[in-house]
């Protein structure tokens, strides 16, 4: 029973290790260069050991003039320089492989997040995602650059050394073969604990990063309610937890190094004792023909530490493997996430404003029993402006996210111009949509850069016209640098109404046949709202428009007004609609008179 449990526990680790090797195969040419450099350096090492042993033995036991040592010294110097060059080549090639793997993996993760869409990212903590893309991908560096080449060299280098040791003395070769497995054996035993410690360390780091980012973003609110000191104590506690996890990992790493050094030193000592007693003729075995000479003993003794050195280095880098295996858990989980839409075809939309049709669409969020949208069915005719109203939490934004492909469609079908959404090319479909949300994102850069996100190839005339239509120029003209004004992170320095008008300018600039509006006049004052609504009335001509709104002034311009409640669309009867529009007109008249 215990054996089965252990096997099940080890299975995910083996799967993650296999996945890491698959990622590394993309850079196998650089890994081959690193391994090849290490193997060639073994022959340079043997040449170096031979020259040192011969020179020292001849100097101690022989005639000893300076002239005969010129060639051995030249060969020795050449071997040292060659080893240095090959060591540089090995490290350089390993780093090239590591950079390539990490660059590709980050690109895959970013592409995966783009395919998962905002619906998935909104459910995750931004700090955890940033830690995943930065720290946990970076944890693969030691595994690719050093552990994988060393794994091959831990086998190849001792074999090369054995090729030269065995003809000299079979007893020394036998000692090498018997003691060598002790190093990887204890390395694996210590590594089992290291993997779990690294996994907990990454969890603590993700928790710290996510919480710290949340506190930074909410610092004004914390200061307002005088809770900044309390949150500082929480951050201190989370930081202390991360420190303890890190120290636990370091303790295991130092323990691993101490164990490996101990067994390697004992093995070298056994070889040294054997060679010493053999040279003194106290032991009479292990040689093929002639007894052990000083040159042979020195040669074998110089090679003894080098025989165990690849295994010791493998043990040192084994910690990097365990760190990478721990990081791979979350990386694999993200790459295995089910994407919202599986594209079965690459069909394009026909030209013109399309019809939008929801047919028995159901959406239930994870962890919730009640669906947000329950067998929702309605159609928006081509060129029609439909206003969808309903209380907060009724599912209006979820409906919009489904239409944009941000959430996976669980049941039912969404059709655009009679084509199922799953059969449309996602890129082409999003190119046909202009979207204005309640929370507009502005990126660090200039106002021009943020506006051109909607249409990078727009001319200056088109850009200025879109700004005039959305009444952006009213505040841009007051800025010293105009459209070249730098925007801080999340639009800091601009009001909510100004940010909303920038979002509307993007929609004007994109000029798409489908227009999706989520509270387009939110955060606008009365005058700005009237101007934007007038501009929207011009923009909506000839387009299919679905508008989510609470504002009566927005409903007045709609062809139809529907109410979303309890996950379903309820058509308003003529009397209800008349009352609603009459209320909207009265409010509009009052606002205009004011």
C-alpha cells in the first residue's frame, strides 16, 4: 500500500521532469555543443594529468635536467588553455540554450493567456501571474544551462577517464566503479525533500507577490480607512513565511552538497591509500604487469578527484533540477487550461453589419451552482441598436464577454451573420468588433499610442477626426504636448470621464461593423454625456449595436430595449417600453433645461 502511494506521488514529478526535457529539446544543438565541449575537455584533462605526473616523477626519481621538460611544459600549458576555452564554450552554449528555452516558453505563456482571454485573467491575481511569467520561468535557467549538460557529462566524463585508468591499474578502476554510484544515490535521496521544499517556496513567493501588488494598488483606500499599518504587518508575516521557506530550501541544498563532498572525499581517500600502499609494495594486486610506479600513482591520483568531479557537480546542479520541477507544476497547469473557443474553421464574416443571435446560451461560473445566463435566446438584427438593461449582477457583462470569446461557451450557440462563433476566425471576428467597456485600460506611453491601438495604420487626419467625434480634443488641446502627452500607468492623471472618451475615440477610429457598448456614458458629466450620445448616434448608423446601459438618456436612441433578469432576456411590452422611454425623455428634458 505504501509503495503504491509513493509511486503515485512520484508520478507527477516524473511527468514534470519529462515536460522540462521536452521543452529543452528545442535547443538541443546548443546543449550538444555544451556536452561536446565537456567531453573534449576530458581528453585535455588526461593530457594535463599525464604531463604533470611524468614531469614530477622524472624530477623526483630521474636525472632531472631542465631541457627535457620543455615539450611536457608546452603540452601542459596547451592543455590548461584548451580546458579554459572549452569551459567557456560549455558555459556559453548552455546559456544560449537556456535563453532560447525561456524565451520560447514565455512567448507560449503569453500567447496562452491571450487565447484564454480577459475572462480567465480577471479570475487570477495579477501578482501570481507576474511571478509565473518571471520568477518561475527564470527557475528553468539552471536546469537547462547546467543540469542537463552535466547529466550527460556525469556519465561521459567518468567513462573517458576510465578508458585511461583501466589500462594502468584495474584495482583503481574497480574502486571508481564501486564508489561512484554512492554520489547519485544520496543526491536523489536528498533531492526528494528538495523538490517539495521548492514547491512550497514558489507558493509562498506567489502569495507574497500577489498580496504585495494588491496592497500597492489599494494603498489610497488603505490610507483612507487608516489600515495601512495593519496591512504592513500582514506583508511582514507573508514575507517571514517566504524567508523561512527560502532558508529551508538553502538548508537542504547545503546538506546535499555536504553529503556529496563527504562520499567523494572518502572515495578519493580510498584510492590514495591503495596507491600509496601499492607504491610501497605493501599491496601486491591491481596492476596488469609491472608494479605501480610513481608516475602511474601520480597520474591516477590526479585523475581521482576529476573522476568524481562530474558527479559532484551534478549533485550541485541537482538542486536546480528540483527547483525547475517545482516551477513546472504551475507552468504546465497554465498551458493545460481549456481555452474558451476551439476554432474548427477559418471562416470570415461577410461584409456589412451582421446579425447577432444567441440560441439557448448557458453560462455557469466555476464554483457556482446557479447559472449566470440560463438558456438565453435573442437576436439583434443587422444595423439595429438594442439597449439591454437590468440590475447589476444580472449577467450583462458576462453576455458581452461570451460574444467576444472571453469565456468558453458551455451550452447553446452564438451565431454571427448565421455563422457559429466557433467557426469564425477569432482574429477576423475581433477585427470586426469595436468594444467600449466600463473599465478602459490605458498603457504607459503617449495618448497617440493608446489611441492607435484600435487602428495602428490610421492617418493623422483619421486620428484627429476620431478625437473630435469623441470630444477628446476638448481636453487634449489644453495639454502642453497634445497627443504626445505621456500617460502614466492605468491612466493616472486623467479623470474617469477623459479615459472613457479616449475609449470612445478608439471605437470611432476602428470603424467596425459591430459595436459593443458597456455603459458608454459612464463617468461622464451631463454636458459630456449629451455630446457623446450625439456622436454615438452618428457612429451607430449602419452598424449592429448592442449597448448595456442603466442611463435613460442612452435608451432613448435605441431601436429596442430589452431587460435581462435571472439569466434570461425578457421582452418589454409596448406599455412598459413607452413608460421607460417617457421617463428617459423627461429626464433628458430636465437635464437639457438644467
